[in-house]
């Protein structure tokens, strides 16, 4: 868990979530407490630490009210490995589809990439220095008493190569190298071409004829073939500024201690990993004897050991799931949480109901968050030199229309605002590159004119909005 999270209280976590998500205070409180409890667990004595299980959460509410966004923002805030999966794509063992353990393998892969990126930042400067030396070695090889390219001199920003073919002293060699270094850092050699020896990353292609592909294999075929076949290098001609970037990436990779990365990543998964299990209501039905839902209860029983705490084999080693926080969500229109198997219900002790969004909520969603829809559309069209000005009555009318369509048709929450805004700005977005006016004012009348036909015809609004 990041140092920033050590300082955040539940109130501050909720306040941070308020910057991006409107309403749903109960859900924000629940996840804030769950996140703070993870920090608290790290502070208790070691003998008690392993006994404290995470309080998994079920979010109950219609689509588009912020369930996924709450979990995503929470994970980003905590800098925790976070994976969102759809429960409906998993099947019971024996059926075609993904098995539930694959979510732990995916989470481990995400964590390794996350830690690797952090380590790469730490070695960036050192890798750049080594890359620079390699480029200088290409331009002016070391350990030679003869300068193959001749004496290099800088005069008024130009690079002159005088092919003298004469022996040069070590002092002259070093002086020439420093001149080249200055030219290199000043960017005066960027467009010059050099031949760079880089690792050839191509590997033999292996096709696995299996419905499960490589997912069920506990070994990494790429690593196996990487060890069998020696690494090959090849010469590539490229500009110097491109060569430095490529070599810096190559050097950074070699400077990273992968054993340390894997150890840190697995620990991070086990201690602070978060899995957001969406559409859990789709597997909440009782067992069917036939049809596409035959394995729903089987998926629940396969999921149970992971939520209870078990050990899963990943390509980075054995990973325990005892302290991974599971946040499940579902609309539960047809089924209800009590339709889950009793054992699984007991592993999600916290249940939070998220309410449908009101007209006032829509107005806030359009204007208040840092990533508000109005802000996004203004920024998009500003790239074409078009300034959009939404009046207050226009925003109220957009919210009113979105709320009305949700009432008359399927309630898809805040996602309805996206469809309404796209329909509203369709003509402006299309004509923007050719518009001569720099400022367009969108008021309530403009909104009504653009959307009136769709709103009057309910059947049409079902298809268009």
C-alpha cells in the first residue's frame, strides 16, 4: 500500500472519491472503511495479522450508478493491484470457458507489470547513461590506438569528420569523446544514422490446440524457448535519438532485479490486491438441469475457495488469496443476493445498496467531477478551435431528458448521459473542422430542438437514446 494511503482517513478517502463520483455515500463509506482496515491490519502484531480476514463487499444497484468506478478509483488511490472481471464469463470446471483461478493469475501478471514499471523509473537515469556510452562506443570505439573515423571537431554547431587515418593518443581520444558527448547531449547528432546491435526478440511460434489455450499451463512457454534458443542479436540502422531510446530500454530491463520484482509483486497481490467481480447476479441462480446456465452454481462453488482463502499456482509462484479484497456487484433485477450459495453469502458480509440517480445527480455528474462530461466535450472540441458554452438551463434540460428516458425505457444510469450528449452534439462534432464561428452557445432551446423528435416518440428513443 502506498505511503499516501497511510495518511488518508476514511473521511479523506470518501472526499477523494467525491471528486469523481456523485452520490452513493453508503458505498463510498463501505469501501473507505475496507481500505483503511487493510492499513490497520498491517499495524497489528504479526501473530494476529494473519487472522484478520478482509470484509468483502457486495454492491447492489442498477447499471451506470458508479459501482465499477468506485472500485477502480479506490484501487488507483491505493496503488493496489486491481482487476475487474465479469463473473458471467467464468464456467464450472468441465465446461468451455475460463476457470475462476485465472483471475488470480491475471492479477499476479498485473502486479508484476506494475512493480516492473516502478523499478524501471528508478533505473532510468543509469540506463540512459549506459545507453549514451554505448552510442559513443559506436561513434568512437574505445581501446584503439587509431581513430577509425578521424578527428572530430565541432565548429559553429556542425559536426566535421576529418579522416586523417593517423594514430591518436589516449588524451586526444578522450578529448574527442567528450566533444562527441557534448554534441550528443545538445541534440546535434540526433539525425545521424548509426548501426546498433540489438537483441532479436523473435521467438519460435508455438500453437496450442486446446479450448483453454495457454491459460491452464503453469509454465511459461516463452521462457522455456528463451532458454533453449540462445539470444540472437541483429544490426539495425537508425537515427541516434531513436537508438538511445531503444538502448536505454534494453539497459533498464537488464538493470531490473526480476527476482525482487516478482517477490514484491506477489506480496502486493496477497496483502493489498483487489478483485472487482462484476455481474455476480448472473451466476446467482440456482442449479439448472439444462441450458446455458447449467454451471452457474458450479461457478459459485469454484469461486468459494478463492474468497475463503486458498493457494493458486501462477507462473510467478504460489499465490495466497486469504487477504485479497473481493468487491462484487450486480443489479439483481431477477435474482437476489440470497440466491447465492450460503457459503458464498457468508464471505461477503458487507452489503451496500446503491440508489438510482436523480435529476439533480445528473446535473452534478455533468458539471462537478474533475472528469465531468461537459468538461470532456469542451476539451475535445477546443482542439478544433470551437468553444462550447453550456448555459445552466441547457445542463438542466440535458439532465431532465436523460432522467426521463431512463424512466420510460431501460434505466442505464449515468451512461444515458453519454448517449444524450452524443446525439445533442452530433452535428457540431461533424462540422467542427469547417465551422467559422469560434464560440457556440448551447441553451435549453437548442437542446429541445435537437432532441425533441426523439423525446416525443418513445419507441424512437428506445433505439436512439
